[in-house]
C-alpha cells in the first residue's frame, strides 16, 4: 500500500517535471527577451533535478548490487572470485549512466 502511494507520488512529480520544460518550449516568441529568463531558469532547474535523480538512482542501484553480492558471498564464500569481477563491471556501468546524465546536464547548462 505504501509502495503504491510512493510510486504514485514519484510518477506525478516526474510528470510535472517533464511537463514544465515542454510548456516553456511551446511558448511563442512574442518579444526579444520576454521568455528568455524563464526558459533559462527552467533549463537550469531541469538539469539540476536530472542530475539529482540520476545520482539517487545510481546510488540505489549500486547499493542493491553490492548488498546482493555480499549476501551471495556470505552464503557461498568459495564463489567470491566469480562474483567480484562481474560486480565491479556492473558498478562501472551504473556509474557510467550517472556520468552520461552529468554530460547531458552540462549540455543543458550551455544552452542558457
């Protein structure tokens, strides 16, 4: 029940975050500088929220992966060598996704 409610809240927040920059981009350019500060602010907010979500998701993924690996090693200590290398590679892939989000945020900041 609580997970469902949290999922609904996260979904609604995500829709609101995704909709606000789209509305800013859909505005007509009436004047030379009328919507520029608002657009720049929305881009900055979107970049910062995107980095926050990417870092949070990456931290959750890395934590779950490390916990599962340690639990597996705890149950079968002889398999530590077979679990450790794929775990490190998986952690590197998860971290790469966060770095991609960072690069996208830098590109968005360059548009301001």
